[in-house]
């Protein structure tokens, strides 16, 4: 027997000695792409607000108007009395943007994955997921009780091999991948995966958390189930799933994180609507984050960026933290990402480029990174 206090202290000591302790640091006073941390103004390359919409006057006004009309909370789940009228508009907007028949909005991207996957697969079914999919997808798979097998990152060949060997032993099969990978910024071979799914009678689900609004929605829109979040380029909060109408009709009653969780506050839904309208009409704004990432990879002599996310793989966890601190001293916020968020020995700086970054800032960042020597 161990007291809770002893248990917590033991765990914290373990994380300190392995260099993996996580602590919360305050980030205040956002102003454009700048944040204030430790009383210092830093140019951030670690925000997922790729289009700068979180501070857009249109989103703020929509949120304030919704608070004034409906109040601060939704007061119940959507199936009870929380289904305020803004939801319908948001679902129409997101379905149209994703070129999909229907959509359902959920509490967050994490809650979406946690709810959708167990609604689609259970014991006796097979889930085949890319090795690098987000933690919320893995949690959803575990909760489903289905058999989970992983394929090599972005390898259609490896996916095919797993299905060839194992598909026959299971009832239904769900293949899950991301559109844009959150820690690597690369893009899944969705057309190839769709072809494999056809051969093996499988369904395809994609997570578009980092693609919506900033990467072309071509192949991605063909997936049977498309989920994503309003918390990144959309600059607001909430999750969604798009699919054929019959599938959405079924999911409404089957997603437990929808049935048993309170609806989103009206203000949040209103901001998302305002943001999707901007995304729909301002193509120039939506193209800017990738253009900025491409400028950076060109200046650094790296492979061309495929999305606004560019990883600088350092490998060693301490070296990644050293680089983070070095850049912080030079006025940049680029947070190091370490295992277990990324695989062992692939600690990295994850750069997220935004429409708010200026070309001159990107050149300064590239120079700062080039001047770093591992101590
Ligand atoms: C951020 C993220 C989520 C979770 O979305 P939230 O709305 O922040 O809960 C899910 N999947 C991926 C790939 C993500 O990057």
C-alpha cells in the first residue's frame, strides 16, 4: 500500500530523473504572432492558430453576440436541450467545406475520436492505423475493444500487407490515418489507402486536425469518415465528423461523447461559423501558412514543406530543449516536442507557420537556428 501523496511524488521524481517532467508555463498577452512568456515577448512558432483567426475581430464579435443572445453555457447535452440553433449552421458550413453530405459537431477533436471510433468498431472488428496517429485516436481504438494493428508511417505497402494477412479473421475493418500529420507535417497517401480499402472491404477514417483551412482538401474528402477540429486553423474550439447522411444519422445516437457530454457554449459555435466563412472566401489567407513554411524550408535547405508544420528533428531530448532555450533567448518561441508525444530518439522542434508571420521574421528564425551549436 502506498499513500496517494507518496505515489504522486514517486511518479514526479521518476519523470524528473528521466528528463520528461511536464509543467505548465503561462502564456499571456497574445498579440499577432507574439506571446509573452517569463515576462518576455516572443515570436511564436508553436501556435496552431495557422490563420490568426483566434484574434480576428469577426470571430470575437460573433462570440460576443452569441453570449448576449444565449448566455455562456449550453446547459445540457445536444440530445436534451443543448442543441442551440447555431449548431445547424455550423454543420452545414463544415459539410460544405469538406464536400460531404452531412456533419455532426462534437465537444472537441479529442472527444470526437474517443466517441466515433467505438461507434464504428467493437470486439471482432479490426482497426488498422498509421503508426504515428494522434493519441486521441489510440484512446478511441482501445475504448472500442476492436483489434488494433499499426502500419508503417505513410506506407500504403505496409497497410496492404497487414490487411492481406489479417483482414479475413475479422468482421468489419476500419483504416485510420491523418490528413496532415501533427508532429511531422507530412501528408498521408489517401488515394492509395482508399484503393486498398476497396480491395479488402474496409472503411477509411481520416483526422484532418491540421489540414482544414491550410492544406488542399482533395483526396482527403473521399474518405468515408472525416473528422477534425475547430481548435487549430479555425481558431475556435470543438470537433466534427463528416460522412454520408445515413452514417451521420446513425452516429448521432451512437457517439457516447455526444450523448453524455454537454453541448458547446454558443459563443464557441458562433466563432467557428464566422471562421469557416472566412476560410471559404479568403483563399489568399489560407495559402499563406504553407507559403511561409516553404520559404523556411528553402532558406534552411530542407525538403520542401508539405504543410505549415515543419519538424526539426534533433534526436536527443536534452539537445532539443537546449535549442528551445537558445531560440527563446533570441526572441523566438519554438517548443521542443519530446517522447512519448513523438517516437523515442526523435525529439524535435516543431515549427508551425502562420499567416501572421512576416518573411523577415522567418529569415531571422532560420539564421538563429543555423547559428546554434549543440553544447
Ligand atoms: C489536436 C488534435 C486532436 C484533438 O483536437 P482538440 O480539438 O484539440 O481536442 C486530434 N487529432 C489530431 C491529429 C490533433 O492534432
